[in-house]
C-alpha cells in the first residue's frame, strides 16, 4: 500500500554561542509532494561545554517559522502564526506527520540566549552544537481519483482508502457524500472520513465520523483551496475483519466571477449608463441586471474580481496595485488576488493597508474584510468568522469611527492570497442595497517592516539557496522590527556612552608627552595614531544617534586594532633598550606582522598576543643579559621599580583582565573606557627614561648649524646666508 520513496540527509549546521542580542537560527526548507507520511529525525551532538544546553526546533508549513525566543514585542497590527515547537536536550528526536501538505516545509533551530559576556576569540573555547536533520518520506502508491459528480465505489477492510479530488478555481463549495454505505450487509456506516492535509502547527483538516444508522453521510466544505488536489482518507471503524462498502460522490458548486477590467472602469467613470450594445457591465449591478447580462439559465455572480498586477521592485519587494480603486457593495464580496507563489515571497512581510474617506461611509455601515490564503472567504452573508475550509483568515473592518486599518503578516505562506471585502449594515440591511463605498488599498511585500526603523538594519540572509529577511537591532532596541524599547537606551545614555569611549582616549596625551620629553619620537607618533583612530572609531561604532564617521567604518576599525597592537609592541621594545638600528627594524617588522595578522582575522586574540609575547621575550632577554653583564639587577634604581615599573605592570595587568574577562554588553561603555585609560597610563609609566647624553625636549631645539635656505623670487636663484 505504501512504499519508502526518499530519504534525504541535510548538511550539518553549527550554532555557536555568541554575544548577539538574539540567538541565530538557520532555515532548512524541505520540498516534497503527495506524501502520506513524513518523519523528521533531528540529532544533536554537543561538546562537553554544552552538555545541558537545550535546542529549540520549530516546524512550519509554507513559510519559515516566526519565532520569538527572547519574548520581545511585535509591531502594532502584526499577526503572527504560531509554530510547532519541539525542545531537545541532546541525542535524537523524531516527529511523525501523517498526510502532510505538499509543498515546502521549514525547520528552524536555535540555542538559548547566551550570556552577555564579551568573550575574546581564541582565548576561551567556543561551544558548538551539531544539528543534523533527516527526512524520511513514505508515499502512498494506490490513490484513487474522485471526479466531480462521478460515483466511486470503495470497499474498506484492513487498510484505509486514499482518494484525491482536484478543486478548480472559483469553487464556492465542495460537498463530499458517502452513499449506500453498509457493513457486511447491515445498515450503518462505520467510516471516518478525513479531508485535507496536515500542516503545523494548526491542523484544519476536516474529520467526519459516520456512525449513525443512516446509510448516507455528507461533508460540506465552503471555499476549498483553489487549483490544487485535495486529499481524502476513508478508514473503517468496524474492526479488522469487517468489510465496509460505500460509494463516494463529490459535488462542486461553481462561483461565477464578475471581473472588473480596467477598460470597464474607464468607460464607467466617463458614463455610468451604457446601452446593451456596448457589452459592458455597469459598475454596481443588481442581481437582476447580472442575470440578464449573463444570459438565461446562468447562475448569478458570487464575487466581484478586481485584477491586481504584481510588480517586482527588488529582492523580496513586491507592490500590488489594483487597476483602479476598489468599490465595495453589499450584494457580493469584492475579491483581490495577491500572487505570492514564487517561492521567495515567504521571506518578507506582507503589508495590507485599507482606508475609506470620511464622506464615503455612513455611521451605520461597516466594511468587513477577510484576508485568506489558497481561497477567498465568500460567506459574509452567513457568517463573519473569516474561515475557509482549511484556513483561519485575518479579519479586518472599516467604519466611520475607524476609517483606516493595517495588517502585517511576517513570513506569509507561499500561496495565492485573497483579500475579500463586503459592505454590511448590521442594524438595517436595506440601507446597504444601493450603497457603494470606495476603498483605497496599499498592498506591499517588503523585506522588513519600515526598514527596521531608525534603530535597526534590514539584512537579507540566505540558507540553502533560500532568501529571507531579518532585522538587526541596536542601542538596546529589540523585537521583530526593532520596535521593542523595553531595554532601549535613551539619547542621553547614548551620548554619555559616546563621550566615555571617545574622551577616554585623551589619556594617551600622557604617554605622548612623556615620549616627546624623553626623545622617543617614534613611540609618540604611534600613540598619537592610536589616540586619533580609537577616538573616531568609537565615535563611529555607536549604535544610536550619537554617531560620527569620518572614514569608512571598516577602515576605522582596522586602524584602531592596528594602533592598539603596535602601541603595545613599541612600548615593550622600547623598554628593552635595544640599539637604535635594531629597535627601528623591529618596530617596522612588528608593524608589518600586525598588519598581516589583522587582515586575516582582526578579532583573533593570538594575532595580537603572539607578537606581544615575542616582544616580552626580547625585553626579558635583554634585561637578563644586562643583569649578568653588570652583576646587578636591571633596572638598577629601586625608585624605577617602585614608582614606575610596578604601577605600569599593575595597570597593564588590570587592563588585560578587564579586556578578557569582565566586559559584557551592558557594561561595555564603562569597562572599555577603563581599558583605554589603563592602556595609556601603563604606557606612560613603562616608557624608559631618556639617554644620559640627551637633554629634555631635545627634539624641539633648533639645528646647531644655524643654516637658513632662502629663495630669491625675482632672480629664481638660491643663496645661502
């Protein structure tokens, strides 16, 4: 009856613990069609540092899951479809889905939020969790096709019976009926009929249990999904050895659309009345006029169809603009179809904005709106629940007191979406018979809502050739579109943080002054370089409004990292008191090594620690050599050790401790500012004294030869005086 069709192994994903505001998660799209059974098996093999870490996995059909692991708020008017959640500590976990819906399924996985501690890359081991999903698909081989109005005899014994029926477009209602049902010749119909496919997390499959004494059993499905096959499963409830025979009959009720074309609207706007020779339908016909124009024997119209062209603007950016203004009446719904079936449309946010003029709608009238997928909602006269056969829609309304409404659907399902509108008068229905309300529509598919606002950045992410969008928030803002300000920084806090990180670099004036006083001009130039680029890098690195960028951000960051490393390098080598030629050669070689290592990975700790340790080895070697040669401790002065070396070493040790183990996302502005001051202060204390034959501020004295080069502009000759 069933056979194993395919087993696919997806690639392994590494989810690393980071210091981001929200955990990362990959999308794993899985495509298949017409299966009866689907099993997802996910295994995780954590490293020892994450033996107790819990992995969250979400499943959703048709679009990536919209998850909220941090519990942040969504923007106003946003409707979020829940996702099927599975928690896994470690090991293997499997999920079985019977009769899955054909199409794309998405699996999202993420780890719990990591600590806010800023860890130095390479200094602390990185924890990784291996997430490896497997998919096992079992496909039904024997599937009978149920044609409309054609009886199909079926007999149930051990196995269920699988049927499928194709639902064409503009189907208003589907009626499934079991006729002549009997169990071993007795009356009654012990059959359970399941219609539709399983989708997660919601399951809108219709189940009909026929256990009554009557031989007929029927199921009515309003607005079934258009243009697709509908799965039907019949299972016997009479036991394994009892046969049940019945005849399945399907009947479709067609919906006759009245299309409003652009040509019709132009001619109706010029003249509301047309004779029969034009062949054009008026804009607001009654049922009698529709019957006469459609010919004898034709059914009346059930919906007014407004063509909506699709205009692709950019990646995951689409605009839907009706050919003319949508008019809403009470006789039948006005329907707009939005084509979101390209496979890449489910990675953005669908925005539907509706508005009516104040003079166009009366106080006792109401425009009821329903947004659905797969098929439109057409039963406004019977119910306002906005529910089709297998989809719970999004209800909206417009009235004289609420003339504008907006709906935002993040990650909409890949399907045809329908916007149904109808005029309703709850108090006096007769007042709506001749009323016509124009509705202004704004329909967009955008990557990010409002481009993530002033405190966010819209990012396009790609996983397994699938493209989706997300917001990266800053300045403490959180949420799907960076609209949650529960942990946001105020403008005053942003300015204080910027001032702390920038003005703390002014302490480098101390080592610059000491260097110039002691004739260490190269060291002074390096400290000035570091102070300049560190100041403007942190002025550009701020996430909020207090931002100033004089160069490209990446350039400023590279120069800041390079200046910090070279400053430590020249300070240690200067303490070694090498010969001038050797010292300047090492200065240059060390700078080139720093430039190369930072180009490979500027955040790796050993790219900076390696050269610095080499410089310390050189310094210690030279000090030991001098101690052995002079038979006395070097430096020889105890005042040098007490008042300069020990304070400088203590400040450097504190700076390294703060940089590697005390920085978090919350205290970064304070701890990193202290790091700047300690680094500059330690350099000022650790710089060696000037040479004995060098006078203070020797670099500022004039040249001893007192020569002056002058130029005679008139004769263009140079003379020496």
